[in-house]
């Protein structure tokens, strides 16, 4: 095999567990040395809302969201730590547009989403301009590489410039809603468990916008997930 990240040839030695599990269907696309660059987000203590390392309960950012949007449900999950190694990987994948890297974490993603078979998987969209310049939606490509079915229900609005200064945080959040679901597709969400997928969680704004948008379709639950946190 050739590693998609370092381009070196490597031998694939399957463990017994891999031989008997479905994950063997997916190729191992990172060599062991590259795979070890990245760290799973397995901290024992994490914020209940956004999945970042945090001593107990909700972090300050999440408490701020709870103050801004009373009753908001924060239940984000992630797979990897957004550290320097993953930052560099994202530079190659997103900003240099190396689509070949989409399969880097296919096994980890496949294993995670195997437990989410009942969910309607909805990726975060990119704008038309971004799609044109990059050539692909980085979230959809991660899902495709891991053979995860998804429904691209969310659409990205064009950029709207408006004066923000005299608005409250809540008004700004509402005004800045950057997604929509075509009205004829809202019924697909009705009573489903929805799982929104993004590449990186930073402020939470993106997934909260997506959540608010999909909530119009009356889902049974909405969870959010990102490759990195
Ligand atoms: Zn490698
Ligand atoms: Zn938090």
C-alpha cells in the first residue's frame, strides 16, 4: 500500500480483530507512522457540551451559548484532537485541496458511524464559491471515503453583509443563519434522529446554525459530530 499522507509504501498487517471485522473492507490509507501523528479525543474529562478537554460540566463557551440561547441542547462529539498534526493535515486537505487525503481516517469514521445506523447523516455544506475553488466538499468526501451514507439536506446561503454592531449576540446568531433546507425536503427530517457532521468544531456557531435550521423539520433528536475538536 502507499500511504496517502507521506506517499511511502507500507505493508498492511491485519490484526485478528480486523480480519473478522467489517473494517477490513476499507483500505488502510495511512501508514502506521502517519497514523501515530494523530491523537484520538479520548480525554477522560471533557466538556459535556462541546467535547473539549474540560474538568467538569460545561466549559465557559458552552455556558455562554446556554445564556445566549436558553434551552439549547449541546451534545457535540468528536473523534480526534485538533492539534498541530491535524492542523497540518487540514492545511493539505482543505487549503491545498488534496482530495486524496479524504480516506485518511476512513476506518475510525466507519467504526464510529456503524453505531449510528439509525441516524440521518447530514453534512455541513460549503458555499458554491468554495466548492468551485476547492473542487470538493471536505465533509462529504470524508463520509464517502468511509462508505457512510448521507443526505445533503443543508444548503449554504450566499454571504450577506449586514451591520452587526448594535445587535445582541442572540440577534446576531439569528441574523447570521447561514444555512437553509429546501422546504420540500423538510419532511425527510420528521421524527428522525439527525446527526450533523462537520470537519472541525471551533466556536460551535456552525453546528448551532445547522441545528436551528434542521429543527424546523421536527426531528426526534439532533446530535452533532466533527472529525476534530
Ligand atoms: Zn505515511
Ligand atoms: Zn464546552
